[in-house]
C-alpha cells in the first residue's frame, strides 16, 4: 500500500534506469517527490532552477510598486499561469476588490484556480476567465465590469507548460510536437510543418525569432517531409542537429531554441493576440489606471514599446516607462528563467 513519504527518510540510491539517463518524467524530476527529496528541492532553488510543476513569479516587488493595487480596486491578471503574481496581488485588493484572472491554458488553469481558492480568498474576489487575452475587452463587458484599475501581463509560457513532456514545448524532452497553450484551438506545430511551404516557414523564422539562417533551415525542414513527418520533438531535433550552435546570438540562443520559439509563436498566434490586447488596454482602464507587461524576447518587447509610445503620443497614456526594467541581478541569479525578462509600464 502507498504511504506518504517520511521527510526524515534518507534519499534512496538513484533508481536504475534502463539507459544512461532517466526517460520518464517522474524519474527525471526528483523534486516531484519533495518529502523524499527535500534537500534536492533546496539544491534546485540554489542553482537558480525552478522546481518542476511550479512557476516562480518574476519582478514581484517591481510589479506591485507599479500597479499599486489597493483595497476595493478591480484589476486584471491577463496571464494567470501558476497564480504566482495573482497570489501577491489578491490580498491587497481586500476587502471589496476583485481580480479578473485570464489564461487560455485549459490544462494548468484549473490547478491555478484551485490553489488560489484554497488560499481562502472570498469567492467574489476572484473571477477566472478561460480565454485568450485578446478577448479581454468583451469578457469584461459580458462580466459587467466596465473599467478596471490595473492590468498585468506576463507573456509567453509558464514553467509548468515548459516542463510538461506531453506538450512539446521543450526540445530537450521527447514528445509530440504540439506547442499550443490551448490544445483545443488551432493546429499543432507538427501539422503546421506538414503543410507549410519554404517561403512561409522562412518568414515565420525571421518574424518570430530573428533567425539569421531562416531560408536554409526552412529548406531543410521542408526537405525532410517526403521521408518522415516532423511529428515529434526528437525528429525536429535531429534535423536541427546540423545547425547546432553555428549561429548563437548574443543571448546565447541556438538555432533549435529559435526554431521552437518561432513555431510556438506561430501556432499560438502570439503576436496577433498581443497586438489586439495592447490596443484594447486603454479602453478598459479607468483614468489613473496602470498597466505592467513582462516580455521575454525582442518581438514581444518591440510591440509593447511601440504601443505604449503611440498611446503616449496620442495622450491616451499620461506616462510610460522611459526604458524597460530588468529583474535585479540577485533575482537573475536565483531564477535563471528571469534572465531575459523586460518590464514596461504605462499610466492612463
Ligand atoms: C509566464 S506564464 C504566467 C505566470 C504567472 N504570472 C505566475 O506568476 O504564475 C504565462 C501564462 O500566460 C498564458 N498565456 C500566454 N498567452 C496568452 C494569451 N494570449 N491569452 C491568455 N493566456 C495566455 C500561458 O498559458 C501561461 O499560463
């Protein structure tokens, strides 16, 4: 019979795997078993990694300073994720306030909602929307919320999505090549690669990840098709092995990382959703409203910067951040996934 792990029990010797490395999720990630591997969890945090199945919110202090959530106010967390930022914001809205938390991921969203509700927030203080943030404006209208006081967006994918070996977000793990945050919408990256032509794929690689060898890579991926479909992360990795590290950019991104990023942005229509969201923000903010956006690559940051500046010129935003903010050196050291984050803000 199964029994709960004893926190004082010494870690057992490493289980024997059939190969050199663990293949299964639970074999690979000891931190899934924190009782047995308590010390391991500390080591994961010490080396700046994120325990699997969790997500560490980035720039929390900076975001709280910018958004300055007050009791009785209504705000939007457009990217709920693990609920990290929401869990810091919610208590500040009580009594009387409300947080609208959105996420398009039907797999992780219910878990985040359960965690937040278990923390004892009043039922009425949290409204969850299983939608794309490009639909924020109509969601607020339908929910009879005319204006809000602040909006937060922490773009991209969560660590839980990245670590889940069934979803295809990580090229390091064998899985089907899906890459959708909402697997119920659109087509998978595997299906996209099965249909796309060289020119279109080249354009996606340039637009979504500034890939310098976009044409050669697009040709190599399309040439693979008659012999094998690019259905798994493994097959894509094999094709990309020929391009390995030849063209690292200044962030140390390798071609395979850029190809995954470009495909992810394409199948989720990330730029289209972000453009719509950025356009709608001023319409739903009260006068004196605050918005903060964390982005993780140049394509996102460019859009946020341009939108903020255009609305400032049109005197819709009274003030915008003159430059982006970065996580402190200490945060970058303690959470390696925060390293590429850029934070911008604006005030109506
Ligand atoms: C970086 S994580 C957010 C983490 C969160 N701030 C926290 O502290 O736990 C980004 C989340 O936003 C969601 N997301 C990304 N783009 C979205 C969009 N266009 N609409 C709705 N949700 C989106 C992803 O599914 C993911 O869960």
